[in-house]
């Protein structure tokens, strides 16, 4: 498996073809996913190994993707350490008691393997089922977790989060330090159970300027990514949407692979990230709604620009949109493999 | 009035103090606005001169801002040429019959002054009331108008818009050409009635890569901005949120002033926009929710970075958020004026 195209590309080594997987490849775009989830709430499905294994494998059966990604949710580790929350359909995560004062931090203890035996079981079973296909572990980054906790749910403008960050920097850094421990613990569980790579997903980091990201966020994401370095290291992917201004800092935080959204061409991104790091991306998921000829042309542009990187993993620039036609993703995998084969 | 700090800054001339106004300064953050709008639907309020005048003047009475901005909405000119639509509270614009085929374009005729006598009347009355304070006219840019028309309302991912853009480029360009005529006609009415400057607002342009913006959008925004050039020219401000990758192209489209959101510091933006163009921005509107000391520190950073530009108009990096405390904006205007005074 260490010789798989995906892991070779993460390390910047020559590959037989450009590896490809899709963020949110397991999800609502698949009818078999909607069938399995019909009567199961989101968090329950994330905590039930049989369902996690089934949902994680569903896209592998359809597409010849080069990696699986653990089916989970950004808030799972928060729930695991005792934060009262739910994922409400059509809304997103809802936090029972938002975190807004230093006194609230006591509710955020480190995550241990005993908090998520189901996750260990899911990963172990998946690694067994997957054979030579690598499984990517997954966690939300401290800033994105903080935004959910402080706002109490999804937020368009992150007013309360930023008010805390700018107004009470000591509380802010203490909060992000605790969230770094939780995210790191969650990823360590997955790596210990056999995940071959991890992706740290900082969904909302793109709402910050580079100077603020460096000051208020980078040290904490670096703690997560740095905590995974050392013997038996797995490649670390670091991604956030709308992070064109931050690409160099996402790398600096300790990424082996930087995920790029569609706003920045991969050749430009390679310059911002610097040498020795691979890139992941970056076809606009909305392009998949155009006729196939337009999809193919855009995919070829991504492959061409990806040659500038020290390793390229083809992906979308953000998650698969729910109304995406799975047959288009199937053709896209075939195109990426065929046109990049040496 | 041509000697006002605002217009001098637009032209890159020396100013007695850095001028300041706020996008969406007239709006839900003001209790007197909520009172006036209590029983009046959004579109009706935009089409009633007495209300437009009152709402446009409300922030002038509170804050010592250096410019007024016409109270209107991006979809007003679409309604004026006969597109069936409404603005639904909590949702945004809803288009009765979305535009998705070449045959739909016939519904989009050019806008003439006779379509918006109320807008002419509002601007004329405002210019009279405002005395020496400049009034900024306002229109949505072709891409943003197209997104509403094609999607049928606000959209997170703009799938249908991009599918049309990539899949049927001839229809796309014909659509944007018609929308350019409508936006230009709407701005010409405002300038003819006495608006001292205009802002072309491309809310969603930041969802495009630079290459796609250049190919599919820039020629049409250039038609709008270019149509306002010539004798008796007024300064043209061009703004979209999340447009760090596009700043040079927003300038190239024909802007005298480029609006910048908070993700890119103004000194970096000045380099991307090039010499001879002023900048507008760019305090993060979410910062206003932090304690005053943090607001003041951030505002000083904006003022310092703005010195790199050939003219700086202080503004937020996006519109005033509804829960903003008006007293903070009041203090902010005082700070900008006091600290920039020569």
C-alpha cells in the first residue's frame, strides 16, 4: 500500500497515474448513501461502525478512486469529549451551550482512544476491507471547531468568533490549544488503527487575513500536524476553502500536501506553497453540472497545471455537491487516470 | 462638492482627512430603519422616493460619513425592465421564472429612464437635501445579476450559473451583454439625476478564478464601467467580496476605485491594482463586535496600510452586519477623521 499512487504522490514520488479521490465522495450525491441514511441521524451514522464502513466503501464500488476517506463529521470529536451537540438536517451542527468565556473551556478535555472505540473499530474494519487502497483519516482544524463552538452553529460572518479572537486573545489561544489536543487525539486514534494519511480540514480559515491566521490560528494547527510527525509518519493533507491568501501558511503549519480550491490555479499555488510539498485539487465542483465536454476541458486544465507541483492528487476544489450526477464523477476518474498514465 | 474629501480621494488627490462611508450604512443595523421598514416590503421601499430619501439620509444624521449611498437593491433594475421577482425576508431575491435558455433572453430588454422615474426622483431629492455631501449611485454587476436570474435566487454554489457559463458560452455572453445594458442604464439614470460617483457591486465574482473572470465576466463589467466614461465623468468604484485573486482585473475593467475586502491588506492590494487607482476598504465588519480597543487597533492598521494606495476611502470590507451597534460606527468615523487629519 505504501507503493500506491496516492501515497507516492503525497511524497512527491513518480506515479503510474495521477491519483484521484473526491472530498465528500461518500455522501448525499449517492442514492445508496441516501438509502442507508434514510432513518439514521447524521451523528448516529458516524458513530456506528457498520454504517461508517458501508458508507465509506460506497464510492469505492462506483468509482476507481485511489483512496477512501473515513465517513465522519467535524463535530464528532467534540461530541466524544462530552460537548452537547446535534447535527440538524438543513442546518448543520447545533451546540447546546456555546463556548464564550474562559470558564467554558473546562468542558473541553483532551480526547482519548476510550472516547471513540467506535472510530477505532470503523478504521480497523475499513483497512481490512480496503486491502491495498489507502484510507484517509479526517479531523476538523481548531479554528473551524472554535467557530462552531463559539457561534453555537454554522455562521456566515463569524462575528462572535472574531470578537473573542480579537477581544480576548488569552481565552482564544487557550480555547484553540484545547481544540488542537482534541483534533490531534482524534487523528492519532485513526492513525493507530491504520489510516494511511490524514486530512486536517479548516473549512472556515479562509475568512481570515494572512496576518490574523498566522497570529491566531497557525500555532494551533501546527500543534495538530506536528503531533503527527515522527516515526511511522503518515502524510498530512491540510485544506480550507477560499484560502488563496493562506496557502503558504497552510504549508508552514506542517502539511505534506496542501489542498487548493478552484480559485487559484495549481501552478500558481505551487509557487505559494513552495517546493517539497504536494498539492491536492482543484476542479470546481460546480463545473460538474456543465456538459461533459466542458468538464473534460476543465479537468485537463487542472492536470496540466498540477504538473508544476511536487506531487499532485486530483480532487475537487471543495466537496462533492449533493445534486452531482455520480456518472460524471465516474467518467472524471477514468479521464484523470487515462490522461495522466505514463 | 467636487472638492469633497470623498471625491478628492477617488481621484487620488490630497485630502484634509481620509474620507469614510460604510457599505450598507443605511439598513437593519439602525433602529430608525427598522421602524420605517416595519410594514413596507423591501422592493416597495426601494421604489418609493420618500422612503428612499429618508433611509438614505438616516446614517448621515448619525455618523459624520463623507458620502451617502443610494438605498436600493441589486434586483431593482431587473424588476424595472419587467422581470417577475420579489425580495423575500430571510431568503433574498426570488425570480419567478429563472433564465436558463437563449429564448429566455428576450425578457431582458434595455432599461430606459422611463422605467425608473422613481429612482430619478429619489436621486434628485437626495442631491438637494445632501448639499455638499456626495451621493454614490449603485448597481449590481452583470455576473451577480446573472447568478440571481439563472439560479432563481441566492445560491451557495452557483451550479446552474456555472453550468450555463461553461456549457453554453454564446448564450452566456448574450445574457451578460443584456445585463450590462441594464446595469449601465440604471447607473446613467442616477448620474443624470446628480449622483456624484457610482459603485458597481459584483457580490459573487469572488467565486470565479481569474482566468474565468477575465473570459466570461470582465468584458461585460467593462461595458458598464466604460459606458460611464467621457465628459462629466464620475468616479467608478468596483467591488466584490472575496476577490483577492481578481483585484487587478476589477481595476482593468475600468474602475477608478477598487473596493477590497478584509482578506487582503490594502498595501498588498495597491500592488495588485497598480498605480493611479484609489482603494476603498477594508475593516472586517465582524471586528466591530470586539471591544473598542480591538476595533481601534484594527482601524489604525487599515489607515496605515491605506497610505500605500493612490487615494484611500475608508470603508468596511463588506456591508454593515445587521447586529452591529451603531455607536461603534459613530466612534469609528471619529477615529478615522481624527487620526488621518493633516
